[in-house]
């Protein structure tokens, strides 16, 4: 597995910056490496509750619109996020499945025209069109 942290003594550490004769010590932990080791050794609990309740996937709308929708849910205490890249839909949905995110929101050209979101229940596979207010109400009921 290798090491998950490292460090050491660094003679004349500041010499490259013009301050000669000053040494130092340091240490660092690799968060990615720690995660990989914990994953390989099955140290994560089996039943981790999904932290993100809604994932907005990127298709057509600018991030500015998605950010406003995201803020609308977060103001109600609903954990939500936007997929970080403009990737293929399958990749975004796979990401939601890996994170056990219960709902994915798709916002395309038709949704923008109608003022409704396409909400996919990742457990049942059902897709429903609804407004942000309707989505918020549905999620609030599920959180109770």
C-alpha cells in the first residue's frame, strides 16, 4: 500500500528564496491516499447515509441558473450540489449513484422554457416534471 504521510528535515529550506541558512521541518498527509487505503481495507461503514439529497446535472443552462436553483434548496436546509464538469449524462448519473444521491435534477432547454425541472428519483427511476417549489416541498416531506 505504501505510505500515507511523509515529511522530513529540509536544510537551507529558504535558501532558494534568498534567505540563506534557515532550515525547516515539515509533514503532510495525503487525503486521497488515506481515502484509497481506507477504501481498499473496507474501513468505511456499509450504511453511510447520503449527504447530498439532490444533484443538479449539467446539460444546457449556464451554471449561474443552476447556482440560483441550488441556493433555493440550500436555503431550506436541503443538501444539494451541482456536478462539477460538463460531462456526459451517464457519467453524471453514475456519480449520483456512487454517492447514493436520491434525486437528480435535469435542467435542459425544454425545462427552461416551461419553468419546470425534470426530477429523477434514483431509487425508482421515475422522472417527474415539477417546479422548484414543488421539489422543495417533496424533499421537506421526505426529510421529516
